[in-house]
């Protein structure tokens, strides 16, 4: 006999342990089945784009640190590329290599957190997260050596990086590179064939390739849906065309695939770092530039493949010391467009892991 | 390498299909009239050889006397990109057609522009403030917002 | 490619948003002045501040050695907070390894991150839901004064002390986990000096 049911609205967040920060959704449920959700944003809107209009080009770098705060180096890189494109600045060779090493280390760190948080959402309360944090601490140590900060590095500048690598950096990096593959194997042993993980994540929250493209989804989420699109290969920035690496893709685009995708991307990042370490030339790390950069009137869009997807900066200059307009293309916000289609028809418990598998940072969504 | 399409070439194609729709075009610039925006966008997405099926971002710039809305499109298949722009001159009640029906990725970004610039997108299913709360006075990213 | 019409989704009523907006506006209008440090209230009433019984000492010991944290992690500082909880800094040494998702089970709020006006009513509500006695540590420049975002006045609250009384301030952007641990130790010292049992009232009885 069919039971007559009535939909009801459940409010999740903005303070909820599984919403990764201050994110809120209004879910319309029928019993335990999700009919629709409506994300509500803005609990961390800090006006970064407005503040950027009042600062000098160099002074904006610290603001970009706080966008996607678990991958500050990537944000720095994207912003500096945009300024360089706008002002036509050439970056010294050594700085390019240092940037690539930093960006890839940052990718590993951010993906570690993404994977850890995803497993946390799957129900493995905090244990995998602590494992991932153990390795992240080592990467943070490396960053601390070069920038003196543990989270908001503010290391890159238009025209290079703020300072050269310290002496003890390379040995420490080498040590890390020897260790990391072993850790990755450890995760694989623990998790890849894990019954519970497969039962919870396989076939859940499928996003097809067409849908993903139509929703402008980018990054690991797009590639997990089988679209071979990585800006490092498709539109190589910095010196990524000199390295030999693969773009892993998955077939179905479910939560498990997104998890696998992230793990495989970490391995590719290790490959890039290893090559960059070998080729690292010596020389200056910063181009000779005036204190205040005054790019000519015009506009530029520079984008990179950040750990979460396509991160871009759209700068409009009016030939003054501050940008006229600084728009940030936030991968987290745009990836969330697809969330609604992914969760409809799944249970509430699945909603949590589908949401976790997209991997967002609220600082970047709200800006 | 993503190749930026020449604004001039694309403009002549659009002009051929929809006469009088292009305001201005140069190598890296293509401005279409607001009321032709939706037609032009559909043309760019569906035409063989252009196939601009990926909307990278939408944003707006305030130039005091007018707003300029910027659409950055690219094609994953041919690996090329194109920027098109549309202007609105009405400061009190700026309106443009919404492209959500073509690229769903524009959904949240158009809401963001509505919130921060006050540009209304017609036919958007949920044209509400996104970051700031209902009842907030003004639009922060306008240049005259203090 | 077939695209489903965008109208298929369920959207919430605009009236609901208006009401929420009104709450925010009211709170904004009412919290233009910082709430004074609770310490100062203690100083004013001297008798509250003197420790008399050993029972007090025992209670305080119990309280300060099992501070449980409520989840209120809006922004970047949260990651240093989690790092402090993590394997290297191991906050569990101080009896506070547990992050409580429910504020009703927590007695310490570590406010790690920027507070916006839109978030402020929720933080106030979390604080109100926490059981007495409760303490607040403001972690990071944003929590103290708005920090790097203080000039975006339209959205950012200049410090948590506009909304809730703060006991300990930990500066930094973000503070290192060591700094946070030091802040927690300061709070523990503060708790140790707290008087719980009013002897005079007991004698009157
Ligand atoms: S103090 Fe700094 S690190 Fe902490 S929330 Fe504010 S900006 Fe982020």
C-alpha cells in the first residue's frame, strides 16, 4: 500500500560538522529521500574583491592567501600570473621552477585534506583525517622554511618569488619525496578496497560528463566524470609544458571515482616535483621591478589548475597602482552548481558524502 | 595552448546571422547588444566549429556610466576561447537576459552579480541576493558604494 | 544535448529571507559597542574573586582539565585549530581532544575565523546554547578586530566581542598552534581562580 507522504524542509548548517565550514543548505526531504536542496551562501563574505580595488598590486597577494586557505600557494600563483600577463613581466627561470614545486606540493597538501575530509564524511570519524594531517604537517614544514608561515604563505610576487630557497630546503624536500610514496601505498592498502567505502561511495551521486561541462565544473570533479581536461596540459602556464606527466581520468563520475581521482593526482604531482627538482637551475628568483607596478590599461585573465579546479583572476587595469577590478573565478562556488542534480533522489546520508566529494572551501565560495 | 578566437572574425559571423547585434569588435574584444545577447550566445554554443560549450566565468565591471558584463567562453573540444561582453547603461535598473538556460554554470554567478552590482538577469529562476542578506542597502562592488 | 529547464527546482520563499535579513539588521544595530571583558565584571565584585574552599579548587581543577570545544570554525584559522588538535600538537594532552558538534555539550568556544554580520546571529545562538559555565577564546586577528578584513565594514564584524564576551585573545594571522595552546593555558589559569561556591550564602542558610 502506498503511504501518502509530505515533503518537509530540513535546515543544515551554517555550523555543522560536515559542511566544511560555514555553508548552509535547505534540504527538502520526503522521509529520508532528498527531493531538492538549496544552498545558502554568504556566511563568510569578506569583500575580498572590494578590498582588492583599494590596494596596490603587491598588497593584494596576502588577500589571495585567504581565498582558498588550504591552498594558498596556488592562489598566489594564479594572481601573480594575472599581474604578469597584464604588465608583461618576465619571470626568471629559477623562480618558475620554485613556483612549480610549491604549487605541486600545495596540491598534494590540499588533496590530502580533501581525501581526509571525504573519508571523515563517510563515517571514519577523524582517524583518516589525522593520518592525512600527519603528512600535511611535513609539507607545511617545507613551506614554513621558505615563507615563515604555516597557512597564509604570501610567498609569490609578481615577477618571481619573495626569496630564494634556504639551504636546508632541498635535503628536506628530498627526504619528503622519499617518504611520500610509502604513505600513499599505505592509504591504498587501507582504503582502496575498503568494503565500507565502496558500499557507501560506489555509484552514488553520479555526474555525467555533459552535465559537468554544462555546469562549468572543473578540476578533479570534472576529470572523474571522464572529461580529459586539465589546464596544465590544455593551456600550459608557467613551465608545465616541460614536464612529463599524465592526466588520470575516471569513467563513471561517482563519489568513489572522485576519491580515486584525487589519490591518483597526488601521484602525478609527485612525478612533477621530482622532475622539477632535477632540473632546478640557479640564478635570480625575482625580476627587477619598480616598487609599485603600474600595468598599462587593459584586462587580463590568467588561470591555473588549482587543487579544486580552474582558479582564475580577471584583472582590469586603468594604469594606476591599484586594479580597477579584480574578479576571482572560484572553482568551489562553480562546482557547487552541479550539486543539486547530483543529490536529487539520494538519502540524507548520501547527501553528506556527495557534498564531501566535491571538496569546497568556504573562503573561496564567499570571498 | 588555448587559442583566443579573434573577436573580429566571430563578430562578422554573428553580424551575418543577426544584423545589427554587434556594437564593437576588435582582436580581443567583442561587445554585443543586450537584447541580442541570448541569440548570440546560443549561436556561439551551437555553431559547428565554434562549439563554445564551457562558460568559464561571468563577471561585471562598473565604468560609472555603464556596466559591462563579461562572459569568458571556451571550447573543450577545439581548445579555443572567446570573451564576449554586453553593456547596460541604465544605472537605476540595469537588466540583461540570463544565460542559465544555455550554461547552467552561470546560475550562481549571475546571482552574485545581482547581489554585488545590482544587475538583474531576466528569466533567471531565482534572482535573489546570494552573499548579503535580504534588506542590505546598496551593492558593494559598485564604484559609488562607500 | 538536452538541458532540463531551470524551473524544476524548489526555491525558498523570499519572505523567509527577509525575516532572516531583519534579524541580522537588528543585531547589527544593537552591537555597535564591544561587550566588556568578563574579567572586569569580576574585579568590580570583589567577593566573587576570592577563592575560599577546597571544593572550589576541586571543581576548578575538574573544569579546566576537561574543556570541550564547540564547533565554530568559520575561516582560515580553523585549520590551525585542527592542526593543534592533530597528531603533532596533540591538544588531547590538555583534556580537550573532543570537538563537540553540539554546543550543549561544550564549555569552550574557540572562535577561529572571520565573523560576518550574516553569521553573527548564529554565533550568538551557539553561545546561548552552551551550558554555563562557558568561556570564549578569540583566535586570530579577525576574531579580535576584523584583522586584514576590517576595512570591509559592510560585511565583517570588527571582533567577536561585539557579539559575545571574550575571555582570552590569541593574536596572529593565523596564530600558530603553540600560541593557541598558550592561550588555552592562560584560560586554565583563569578558571583556576574562579569562585564557584558562595560561602556567605551557605552560612546564611
Ligand atoms: S586571522 Fe588571518 S588566518 Fe585567521 S581567519 Fe582571519 S584572515 Fe584567516
